[in-house]
C-alpha cells in the first residue's frame, strides 16, 4: 500500500484560539501574534505517529511570521502558507521555483532575502490600493502573496457581511483583477493569486510525489489519489474537494459538513475541538497507515 499524503489546516483544526474549560485533554498554551493560542501535545504525538509511514503537510492562511509561532509545536514535512501561495520546507526555505512559476506575476518579485517587493503595478498590490480607496483597512505586514481584511479592523462590519461586501467590490473591478481569488475563514477574508490556494498546493506536492491526479471539466483537478485533507473553514474547501478522503469536525460550518458528507469516503469527526481533532488523526492512523 502506498503511503498517504496528509494535508491539514492549522487554526480551528489543530490549534485553537481559546481553551475549553471542560476539556478532557491536557492543554498547553503558546504565544501567538493574535494573542494566546492553545493546543494539546497529544495531537503532536499522533501526527508524529502518522509521519512514520506517511507525509504530513500543513496548509494555512497564516503568513510566515505568525506561522513561526506554531512551527515548533506541530510536526510537518512541508507547509503551504498564505492559503498555499508560499511553500516552505521544515527549515523555512521558500520554494522559489513554485513562487516564480505561479505567484510572482501577480504578487511581484522576492528580494535576495526572500522578502516581498510590493510593486503597485502588480495586480495584488493594485487591488490592495483599490480596497483602501473604498475605505477598507487591509493587512499585509509580513505577507508575501495575499491581502487580508479582518472584520474587527473594519468599523465593526459583521463577519457574516464582510465577505459579501468584498465580493461586491471585487466584481465591480474583476476585469482589472482577473488573476485574484477570495478565501474566507473565521471573520477574515484573504485575496491571493488564483494559481495559489490550498488545492493547487496539494496538487504541487502530489505531482512531486508521483501521485495520480484525475482531471475534471476544463482540466480542473477532480481528485488526487492517496490524499487525506483535514479542514473546517470555507478556505479549506479547495483541498477538501480534491482529496481522496476529506475530513472535517462536527463543529465546522454547515456548508463544510454538507460537502464532506456528500462525498464518498468523507468523514465528520465528532467531539468538541481538541477531541474532534484527536478523532481525525486517530482515524488516519487506523485506516490509512500502510
């Protein structure tokens, strides 16, 4: 049996922004750029067991700086940051070939130290200026290939309304910014190059590992063999859609659960937060360790 490629979201899947007072798990905290995060060392132990016979890849909306806060507590083989637009190895080296081929034209060059050059003539940073002109407060400190908009930093716009307003703003100028897509998660919206994204990151890793990729209409990826994806937010859908086995939590948004249960082999892990995460990893150990 061929080893599996496991792809997992981080926030809300493996680490959490709050600690459950009635958690049955031994929970530890770590300093995070957004406050204090919580995780259980039991999950790290399970991931290491999975990695004995499979590879484990983290896929997150986090930028590099905030990823550093969790890098040392989560075992992994590679990471797709900024929703899969920036690929790094365990040592933090950026995959320049991937960036140059898929991201650079829209987001701009990286300097010799790997820092982004925010050229306003590139679509991403032109779009950032356009959102600013409309009155949106954007966040791009430390971001190489995406612009982030948080509800909490935009005049108290209800999180459920933020994505709709931004989508309207995008469609008004979609002919000017044809190579950008929107990723939504937990009161936050990211815009990034369309050739990035969690699903495209999965495809890149799978092609390097020689996995079979079944194509759908217009050459889109329908399924990647020997892959498992773990996620809980709308920005995880691109990888849940192409995974052979998509897994989510019972606490995930309803549209995520509805999609996962509609797909043959899809799994919804019960339990609350940490307990649900542990069930997801235990399922992989029991069912997908060759």
